[in-house]
C-alpha cells in the first residue's frame, strides 16, 4: 500500500507534467486574474505587513505584479529566504526594501529572484528583529511558550496580532478543502509551526494556483498532521475559494 509520502511524490510528478507545458501567455493571463482577485481581497487591503513568494519563471503563477502593487501601496513586503542545508535548512521571511531592489535581485539556479546573502544580516525579519531568526531568539524575546502561542512583532503591535498580517503561499496543487501540496521541503509548514503554533495568531493564508493545479472535485491532497491548510485560494480561472464555500 502506498504511503502518504509516495502519494505526494506521484501527485507532484503528475501536476508538474501538466504545468511544465503551459504556454507563457496562458500563465501570464492566469497570473493577472489572480492578482486582481488578491488586490480586491479585504484581508489584503487591510494588511500592512505581508509575505509574498517570489515566483519561478514558469510552472506556477507569477507574483511580480502582486509584489509591485503591494510595494507601491506602501505595504511592508517580506519574502522567503532559505538558510542551512539538507534537513537542517529553514525558511525565514525577510523584508524587501523597495520596488527598485526587487527589479535588481539576482536569480538563483531555479530562476527565482533571491535576496543577496551579504544583505541578510541587516534586513528586518518577521519577528521584528534583524537577519535570520533563531528559536532561541524567539524564546528570549517572547518567552518559552512563544512558538505555541504566537507573538507580537514589536512593542507597537497590539497583543494578539500576528507577525505578518497575510502570507501568499505557492503550492504544487490544492484541493477544494484548501489542503496544499508543497514542493516537499516543508518550509511553509515549518515556518507557520514555528511562529503560529496554536493557530490563534496566525496570518491569513492565501494560496495561489493555476487552474491546472486545482484538483478535480472529490480528489484530495494527501496530508499529514503537520500540513497546514490555507484560508483562501485564488485560482487562475478567476475563482476565489474559501473555507466557507
């Protein structure tokens, strides 16, 4: 009998075979539709601090237009940054300073715009400090229960508010129950567990997907207890799915 890990692997392979052959014009059209959905979402409009993934050149929705809108709207934009290697690697959210900086970012081996490593130590992180966040730093600033209870970003933020107001999340695919299948590194699930352990102060989670990345009605993403679901899903065919649907 196939394990959950095997099922995830097979599903990733299947979905990537569908998205890898999509014409660039189709991806661009779907990306524009999703951008329009997001910028009209009340949770986005009310967000002052949000995280947006920086997209690969193909095979997923492009977030360039969304990053541009957020920065020109005066929002603080944080982007994923991976550190470490292998099983010990983790993801932090670090602040992108400006639209000009975004356009000048170098690209990594996957073609994803990436923050220069030399600048990491001076960037604001989602915890309100500088550089990469260590678990010890969270506990020192907010107490040993901080990982489970969430924590205020800085003294100016009210108790009960999350470190980020909203996180835009990528995925290999999603289902109608808003379960998400990532690329297999567990980075977003790990980040959310580190900073929003009990879920009461977590940011609003919005998944983005091409129409081809939404499983058919009745199909489900194989999941484990460590997998987080999103609060809303913007689909490239113009639909917005929520937990209330």
